[in-house]
C-alpha cells in the first residue's frame, strides 16, 4: 500500500470520527456534560434509519432526514427531562444518568431488534463499494468521501451558526456563563434544549454513516463513544475544527497501525490518544511545577 | 424628582436565608422611575443579595418584588431583563471568548429584542456611551479592569433598560477612571434610566444619587437624603464601630 493511499484512507476515516465527535463536543462545550449515551444514540439513529427505510421502502438518505428531526426532538426531551434535572445535583449525576441511559438504550434496542448484526450497506446500492481509481494502487471510496464531506459541511455549518446567528451567540454566551447570560435576557433553559437537540441531530447523521460504511448491532454504541471521545481529546476539547483534526489524527493512527499489523488498528488509535493525553498532562504538570518554583523563589 | 413619578421597582418584606444564615431580613425597598438611589453598608450587610433578588438572580425566601406594578417575584432574571430591569456584576463577568461588540450584541438581541441594523446601532450607542468603541473588536478576555467594568455597563445598556442595578461598578478604579464612570452614569440618568448603585466609595456615589439607603446585617437602618443618612449616628456607628459617636 502506498504512503499516499495510507494517508488518504486515514484522513477519510477521520471524517467519520469528526462526524460522530462533533455532537459530543458541542454538548460538553455548552452544558459541560459528557454524554456517555452518545454512541448508543448513534446506534438508535441507525436502527431508526433502517426501520424507516425498510418499512416505507424509501432511500436511507430520505429516512435519515426524518431521523434527524426525530433525534433532534429526542435530544431536546433528553435535556428537558433527564439532563436538566441531573445537572442540578453536581457534575457526577449527569455522568451517571447518561451511563444509565446508555445501558437502558442498549437493552431496549436488543429487546426490539435482537442481537443480529445489521448494515445499511444493502440499501444504498453501488455507493457501498464504488470508488474512484486514482492509480492502480490508490483508489478513493465515494462513501468515505461523502462522509468526510458531510463532516466538513456539518462542522462548517455549526461553526457559522455559532458565530453569525443570534441563537448561536446565545449558545456561546450560555456555554461560558449561564447566570450572566440570564442577566442579559437569554433563557438558558431554552438554549440548553436547542444545544442538546442539535447535538443529538448530528449524532443521527453519524449513526446513519456508521450503518452505511460498516455493520452495527445494539451493543455497538460504546465503541463509537470511545472513538468520539478520543477525537475530541486529541483535537482539543471545545474546538469544532479541532474535532476534525482530532478525528483525522485518530484515523491516520489507526490506518498506520493496521498497515503494520492488522491487529493494531484499534490499539494504534488508543495509544495515540494516550500519548496526546500524557503529553498534555506532562505539559500542565511542568507549568504547575514552574509556577510552584516561581512562588517559592528558586 | 417630580412628584408624579411612580414607583417602578419595589421590594416588600424581602427575606433571604442560606440555611441558618439570614442575609436579608424583611427589607422594604422602593425605587421611583426618575430616581438614582445609592446603597451603602459594611461587608456582609446584604447589599449584593438585595440587588440579586431584585434582578431575579436569586429567589427570595419571603416577600414580593414588583416591577412597573406587576408582581415579578416568580419571574426569572432573563425575563426581568427583557422587561427592562438589568443588573451588572460586582466582579465583571464578560463572555471572555467573544469580542466586546459581541458581548453587547448578545444583550441587544436577547433582552433588547433587536436585530439587524437596530441591534447594531444600539450596540454602537452603548459602546460609545461607555467610551469603548476603540476596543469594540477586541476579545473581552484581553481587556483590562476599567474596560471590563465599562463592558458590564455597556452590556446592561444594550438591553434598553429602564432600571439599572449597579453592584460596585467603581470598585478598584483610580480616581481619574471613576470620574469617567460617573459621567457615563449621569448620562444614563439624563436618558431616563432609574439607577440603584451599591458603592463603598461614598463621595463618588454622592455625585450621582439623590437618595441613600444604608444596610446593616440584612436590614435597612437608614433611608433618605444622602447627607442626612451619612450624618445619622446609627450609620456612623455601623461604619466606624461603637464609640465613634
């Protein structure tokens, strides 16, 4: 496999990770909640797309549009009925609440759909394997390019929305300081609801793409959560474009790992995540020690 | 002060406790629509708590808040600021990731209900009034204390308020900086805003307010003409300790 091909596949894979990570990043950035049910919501969306598409015999892409709307409502309800209440009790309770939600979702999906592995690959025709051949040893999958394009478009749209619209500014203000946001007339509760709706709507897109490019079952969620989490941490928490960089770094690490040894696909990603995290901790520790030295005068 | 001016903001029998600690103890407070009132008192007297209860940031344990005659006791801070009642923080809390302009713009759109050119014009006016136009495009986190204080004011002004509650807006500033601030607040008065101002620097306060309230231990111990309040033996004792009179 040529180096260019390796890099291209890694970058395109990173697009999917950025896609699944952006909702997690948004929810953490605005509400300071690490949503442990994030991956399971993606799987829920995948099952929704599958069900709508097969029941009504429509394209999965059309089913995805409906699913995005449903998942936005789910996100809003999640905030209003679960997260809002748990947020009043400190930082640990929302974490436990979303952990509980994750387990409940997995078991409900298992109850409803059984343990079979599914895919939307069968429903999207040639798109699942079509690719553009650049050279004999280097081709780019249309689906992977579509997913990467979707990630860039979604991150760009979110970024513009947050920067340029009144609602976006209200979300940024509330994310920084909800009490002060209230003082200038922003209804923080409504803003949180909107942010959760957007976050879970983006998860729906990621879930559908997961289901198109790979297989899924009711218990696929936690692994997606880990990928999303790793992409966010590598890219720097709270930065939307950083999420894309983080996703790409993770994708590249996995591609390189898999090239060296097929078993190292996941391991290389996890090690990269760990190295970035350890590097940050070492830097912070160095700063803290420097500060201590300065304070003590030597 | 005209005799037909009505009470625009009222607190009746306001109490606030945090557990066993009573911070406000049956406080009555009235502000007329053409008035500027100063609040003084030693640390821990309940001044900030009173302003926070009036602005809706805290719910009182007892008592009623009325704004323009309507009971707003159960109304949150966001809705109160949309109604025209706004408060600034004692320690400035800008949205630090945004520019000064964006900080003000958020207030103009959310509370002022403005958009597009109207919001833009209101922001320029608020920033100009606070002498901040030259730093409008700087990120708030890069601003010094004076500009942060001004930004608190500008952000409050952009909500198109009729009542502004100022919590130690002059604290930590030099004399020269305070002079500018006083001029801005006077201009706000000229534009018809009613003002409640907590300040430790009494001589600054007296340049603007026509009524002074003194609070001690969660109660109002004096209320009236500023000079009379400052000369009141009870106030002097509260400030300087027993034996001073």
